[in-house]
């Protein structure tokens, strides 16, 4: 697996400023791979309708435990 310490450090630095970090970019550049490299992160695929539905009520979303198939990031 390719390691990207520069980007992981930038994500951790961003977390010190904000509680949510959004990874955006064109398809197939490694966003999901990078997200899964970060220990303790919760990854959500916002392309999925089920995820978008969960995010419609942010208060409820943050009070509920993360689903096993998703990790918030």
C-alpha cells in the first residue's frame, strides 16, 4: 500500500482546527485509500443515498453510533 505521510499530517493538522475534514477530488486519485489509512477516523461515502439520508439531520447523525460499514471522516 502506498503511504502518504504528507497528506496524513495535513489531515491531522486540519482536525486541530475543525472537527470534520472533507476529502474531495476527482475519481480514482486515492481519497478512500487515504481515509482508510487514518486510525480512528470515520469514513462516509457521500455518493451513497443512504449516507446522504443519514446526514439530513446533523444532530441525529452525531448522536447516533457510526454504522459498521461507514467511518466518519
